[in-house]
């Protein structure tokens, strides 16, 4: 039962160390408790007396058919709305409408969360029961709204209706009692952006986005649906699942980025683990294939999403050390990998069939696609490591050999020496964003020169508000943008990585079209919300999600690269620290695993880089600092620039 599960996990969460307090805490936008209240009256229409009571105390009275008030909760919230009906009349009627973006505030309809429709009115409104009696109203689990910032209360009768005590019981993070109890943190000042706190704000926005995507498995989206209904079963697991979005896509699937965000901010991999259990349960026993979304959506036909489930299994093991989890899914895991490998043809590459070419929405996913083959390569590399942990040495060696061969064949077939980037496939001259960014991220490149060339080449797709993906017309896709950010960091092009973050995430976090708290699924070249408008979303701009975990790439990227923290064996038994200064003057932060706290604090002053590190006793790792000349550790000069250290507290310095 969920009740007993919650009690257990709340006790367990108390054992985790919280991030240290500091000035970064004011950027943690998560609610202080499960109840959120509106903070601003956005607009009033008609005759509403004492409307300010809806954000304070007292009673607001709606007088007249068509009178309404739009309330602003200040940020993305999601759950069961409640309020008191203080007085009513025999013919009293109220309705509620919701939206994440202010663009779709309306007394007649909500933004769309269930189905895309060009009239942008698929969800409609929630009409309260008639007759409207006095007392407390609260949405049922089915009626809960998964994600919104603005709520409009509309009167549909002439008689007065008194409303007070408006709020929402947030239903995300069902296993946490304190939404702000982060185990990780990040803090810096950005001298090259109009808001010097932007990078810190963005880190916390990513963390909160993933929180809003973490749901009770019994509050998934019903399909088919009328308006919206959030009481479907998202999988037969006991505990929270990591879904793709808040208002929409309330089922497991996209975890290529959001699982890393879970680690660096929350040290809570349980939702990812449960989501993966759901995905492995979708396996076709005949072929070994997995679905690319869990129930109730149950979408099929994506080799890349199968690969993401395999890679995600390694992420959960790496961050938790939970080998029992790997053991539980191992049979399904190896069958799914065998399904992908069965598509490798005489070229040595996986030849993706049309029926398994679905991806994040891109065109041209079939054939010897670079992105799909990079993900197969990463699946094989991580599978080799897991097989070794499982004691299957021969299988581990076979996976490693297949990965080595695949890497060589990808470079031989798809590297374009003129463009100095990878082609999308062997029958196309298209140079993609996704496959090139992931080729750097997952080490499919063979030389440092390739890495540098790809990083530079990716900038050809940039606009003022982010890269325009060649793989899908008129699309800026933060999922892929997150991989590109990491690719630039890996290329030691930290300032280029921040330039991209400034453009893409700077737009989405500050534009008045967005929810300005959690992160957008995607947008277009002119900044509109018409993401995938002509590619599956039926020109329904109201369908775009404003809280999508796949858009949180900068959050783990800043921890892994600006701080330079890397977990290289389960729970950080071994680690690496390689800060990329990126034109910043200082940065600090850290993360926690089951072994303890990993922290980094660095500052540049008078051409001297000083780095303070803290890692758990009993661990060991390597520190590599940028700069010139010798590295000193605790005041002692070192012969090597790559310094091996035991866990504990250390201070390192180097001229830059």
C-alpha cells in the first residue's frame, strides 16, 4: 500500500544529509510544504467584490454571470485544488480553468493536456457539481490538474457566490514531506548575463521541474480521456515514478537527462528505478523490445528509447550501487539489448526499421542513424560494466568487443571529413544536432580534434534563442540542447556552453510566454510555443508542456562540469573532479550519495585558482585543474597535474 511506503521512505529520507545552508537557498523555488496558495490576482472580469480575499483572508463574492478572477500561484504547481464555498444560491454554478502559460488564460477553456487539437480547447473547463452547496470543495484524484500556474474561477449564475481559502494540495513527490530538502546545491554569479543569478536560478529550476514530474503511480493520465483525468495506473510498482511531464505525458519514458538531475539535486533515484521497472515490464516476450512509454500511454516503436532504458539502468546502479535492482531486471535487460543488436547489419551499424524509428519527435530516425547507433554504443559500454558486476565475464567481454567494433564502424561510415561532423545516416547529407552532441557525450569520437570540431560545428545551428534542430523543422529542443551543452563542456569550451545556456534556457526562463519556474518541452525559432506544431501536435500551442524533465540538462551539467564532479564507480567509491571555469570567477556546490557528501568550492583571484574539495572517507579519486605550472595540494607542490587523492578535505591551487 502507498501509505506504508510513504511512511518508510520519509524515515529513510531523514537519514540523508541536507545540503548546507547558504545564499543559494533563496533560489530553491520548491514549496515549503504540500499546500500552495495563489500569490497574485492576475485579472478580474465582471463584478467580484473583495477579490483580494482570494490571496489573503476573508471572502470574495462573485456577482453576476460571467464574472471571473484569474489567480496566479507564482510558479508551476500541480495537484488537487480546494476552497470553501462560504455562501451560495439555488442556481449557483462555478467552473475552473487552468493554464501553465499566461497566453492561454481563459474563462472558457484550459490549456491542453490530454489531446492535441488545432482549436486549442480539448481540455475545456471543470464544472463544479450542481447544486453548489456550501462547505469545502476539493478536486478528486481524477480531477487533479497535473501542472498549472494560473487558475480562473468563473461564476455562471446571477446570484452571489462566496469563495474563500483557495489553495492546491500538491500531489507530486508523494514520498517527500519537505519539498525543499535538497541534498545537493549549486551557486555562482554569472558576469555575462543580464541576471547574474541566472545560472543558480536555472540549476534550481531544473531540480524543481523533476520534482513536479515525480508522481504517484496511481495518478497517471487516463487514455482515452475527456477533458483530463489523472487517476490511471502508471505501472505496477509500489512507490513514486518519474514521469515525462507534469500536466502532460504523465507516464514513464524520458529519463536520459532527468535521472541525472535527480541525483545532483535530490539524491533520490527511487522514482527512476520504479520507472525503469515499469518499462522493463512492457517487454514483448517474443522480440525482447520495450515500449517507449509506460502505461497508460503504452506507445511502441522506438529503438532509441529502448537504449535509454538500458542506459538508465546503469545510471541507477552507478548512483546507488543497487546491484539487486540490476539482478531483478537482468533477463529483460539482456533481451532488450539483444533486440537492438539483432538490427546490426553488414555495415556493423544498427539499421533501424521504420517501425522502431520513433524518437523525441525528429524526422529520419530510421536506417543507419547516428543518434540510434551512438545510443547502442553507450548501451554496450554500460552493459559490459554491468555484466562484469553480475559475474558474467564472457558476456562482459563480448559487449565490450561489440562496442569497440561499433565505434570504429560509426566513424568509418558516418564521419564527414569535409563537414568535420557526423552525418545523420549513410543515405543523407544532413548534419544532425542530436547525433553529434551525443557522439561527444558518449565518446564515440576517436580523436580530440573531432571533439573540438563538433563543438565548433554545432554553433552553425544557433539562433539568438537556441539551436534550430536540423532534424525537425522550426524546432528548438531542450532535450537535445542539454546534450549539446555537455558536449561543449567536454570539449573544454565552457564559455561556449554557457553561451548556449544563455540563449536557450535564458529565453525559456524569462519569456513571458513560459511558466517562468519549470522548464519548457520545446519551442520554435521565433520563440512561440508551437513546438512540433506541424509534426504531431496539430498546431496546438496550448499542448506544449512547461514542466518537462528532459529540459533540465543544465542542472546536472553545471554540477558535473562547472564544479567538475564526476561519479566514476557506484555511489562515488571512486570519483573525479575537473572544474571547467567557463569565464566565471567562482562556483560552489555538491551532491550526496549513499556514501556521503561530495563538495567543490573554487575561486579565481589574482590569476590563482583555489579549489576546496570534500569527499567521503574511504573513497578515492583524481583531480585535474586547468591552468599552468604545478598543482599544490594542502600546500605541497605535486609532480603530476592529475592528482590522485584519498577522500577527505583538501585544498588545491594552480595558476591560471
